[in-house]
C-alpha cells in the first residue's frame, strides 16, 4: 500500500540507530530489517465512532434472531442464534451480545459462542469467544477472553486445547492507542444491525481494527451489497446486504475500495497461499433489522431464516394516555383523612408518654420561658444560647453560669413572694 493512503497502516523499522551510527550522506551503515506493518483504523472510521449515537436505535437493536445452518445441498446441519439485550454494567447501560453457532460440517461436530458487553459507542468492555471441533482423537477447543482495562488498554488471554494433550495458554496486552477503532465480533453484530436503519454514506472507506482467527491485530472493512428479493416463509421480501472483510495481518487493504468477491489469482504463489485472501462474510437483513441470511465466502455452510419474525407488539399498541397529576388533599378523601388522624393520635400518645417519663423537660422549658419573659431581650436567640450554654459541661467561660445562677436566685425569690401572697 502506498504511503499516501488514508492512514490505514503504519510501518515501523525494527532497526533504530543513534545519530552517531549514521554516515554523513544520511545512509545507515547496517542493513535494515524488514518493516513491521502495524494496522490502524482510518480517520473516517474514528470519526464515525466518535459521532455514533446508538441511543436512538436502542429498542430497534435489541431482539433475537434464529437461523438454520444449511449445507450446499440444502440439508439442515445446525443452528445459528443471536440475541442483543440492554443491561447495566456498573452504572453504565451497555449491550449484551450473545451469539451461538452449532452444527456439523462433513459429519464433524463444531460450534462457536460469543458473549460480549459493548457500550453505545461500540467499545468492547469484555468478550468471551470459544470454538470447538470434535474429531475422534483430534478435538480442538479454543477459548479467547478479551478484557478492557480501566486505562483503555486490552488484555487478551487465549487457551488452545488439542485432543488429550495439555492446554497452551498465551496472554497478550495491547495499548489503548493501538486499539483505537477496534471492532470485536460482538460490536460487529450491533454495527451491522445499525447499518440497516442508518447506513453511512462512506461505508466503503471505513477501516476498523479487528482480530483475525489467530488473534492478530488486522484491519476490517465493510461494503454495501445490492438489495435483492428473496423468498422467506412463502413470501417474497426485500433484503439489504452488507459485506465484511477481515484482512490478514501482513497485507493491507487495497487502495481501491470496490473489490470483487475473492478469486484466486493466476499467480501460482497466490494460488498456493490462501492466507493472502481476506476472510469475507456476506449478510442480508430485513427492513426490521433481522438477519435473513449469512454466509462466509469459501464455506459450504450458510445460515438462513425460515420464518418471518412477528411484528413488534409495541408498534400495534396505541400511544399511552397522558394522565394529569391531581393534587393530594387528604381532607377530601375519607380514607386518607382516617389514616392522617390515626397517625396523628399515635404521635400525640408517644409524645405524652415521653413527657410523663421525663418531668424535667417541663421544668426546663418553664424556666426558660420565664427567663425570656422577665428579661425581655431584643435578641431572643442570643439569650436562648446564653441560657442553655450554662448547662454545657465543656464551657470554659463561667459568665453564663453566673448569669443563669443569678437568674435562678431571682426566680426563687419571686416564687417565695408569690407563695406569701
């Protein structure tokens, strides 16, 4: 790929030499090692994800798909199921994607399961991807766990088991910068459903980051396919198509976005090396977003829906009536008034019980009222503060004690005089 392309790949030289190792004519004195291609998402793809608004498609995207896997001869060999549900992960509402494919190819049982948690910006928080092939004495089981760390980086743990031998584990970390524009298998399912309702004008120019079958970072691209009529459940319906290609790690995407279905080149080397061809899937969707058919180029198996999905019940329901909020007036409601009077009597009984158990409360309150009435202070709150401060055990200033004590002496004399009268 040319160096002037849309930032779809970046080359790093593995030989980094200091300035002292360079000749005066600017040439390196040692032979350079081959360049390493590091895939990156295109600028248009990053802009698309930053402007993405999946909130308005939330209800349209969350449903289940049930398809049947058929062989090239038309025989049913398995099932393919997809479900997308909204859920909360911590405090954030995300998509939970669950896709399972199981069946037989040439009488060999095999299957794939994907469980992913994806944000509304298509950021994959976690994904579990497992594959199995059951061959007698040669079974293969591959499990891949992908986790997004708090700093935006990703950790990928892969476990491969072959037959009865020991499992091989590998752990790889990817920086947040290298994973910008990453589209996992789970987010790809959501993204293709969104394309049905709002296809981007520049779909063919969007290049994202993905993992290939060996968990190597590579680029993935999309292409809109022509609409066509298909027969489903004895009805002719219109479907729209989308093609996804995952390019091998060591090969960049061609500059011309329109690429014919993969065919082997006359070049003998290309005919022998199939890894130069991208993994290609073609999916066709109904207007409701349900998957009608899906196939992988080069595979004898295709997935097809047998029955048209029912129309969502919400679309047939009348709009919800708007109920005006009525003011709550307990005096006009006998039941509420009865509850209010009962609660009021309970509080009054509780208060009287407490006051009978603590007679000092009445004495304290009576002394304070007389203190205020006799002195008639302009600042009632300040006088109350000074009066009750005398009861504090942590008061360092003794003046409040003196004032309160003097008042209590005067109050006692007044009471004695009143008794004589």
